[in-house]
C-alpha cells in the first residue's frame, strides 16, 4: 500500500462531490438546530413543525454520513 501525503488527502477531501455531501450534512445540522428552537413553549403548531424539522434534519444527516462513507469506501477499492 502506498503512502498518502497530506496534500493528496486534502485534495481528496475537498473535491466537488464531497463538498456537496458536506453541505448536506451541514444543512441537516442547521435544520435540527432550528427545529429544536421551534419545539419550545411557542404553541402546538410551531412545536409540531419543529419536530418535523428535527426529524427531516436527522434523516438528511444520516443520509449524508452514509453517502460520504459509501463514496470513500467505493473509491478506495
């Protein structure tokens, strides 16, 4: 197995395809963060919308992490 330099690792980590997946993970985190504020004592409807937002953010976060792992594993073969 060949040795990987820091430059190669940074180049791989900042490819356009991976940056899109990082954006999905970051956007999901923002969704969960905003949704957690809506789940406060603002009433029933904002709490429900906050819950849906947190669930959507969690789903997007998990999908992004799995997509990143899949991409890294398939390209390492």
